[in-house]
């Protein structure tokens, strides 16, 4: 391995899947502004929209998630360009 090119600030970080509230902890260098307490220990928190516990490929369930109304927002945004 090359010396001096790898980050030094690895630490335990909690990743939270916001669609199903699943939390998992792993080592990371990601910067986090929030924290969460898991089993009495406080960790930096990174919020995810999708993870291994909610992704259709891993769960085997296919579903359409349009939580933000993205299709409607797109149609409204480009409505003025229709002839």
C-alpha cells in the first residue's frame, strides 16, 4: 500500500435508513453534523434515503416510491413549455 494517501480519521459512524428507521454502524470518514445514541453510545449520524434493508434488489420487493411528488413537480415545472 502507498504511504500517506489514506485518510487518518476513520471512526465509527451510524447510518440511518429514513424509509424504515434501520440503523447500522460501520467505520467511515464521512463528515456528519448530527449525532445519535445507540445502545448508550453516541455516534455521528448520516441519514440515507435507501439502504440494504430497503432497496428492492436486496429485499426482493418492488415498489414505486414517490414520496416527494417528483412526477407532479416535474409536470408542473415544464407545463409552460407545452404547446
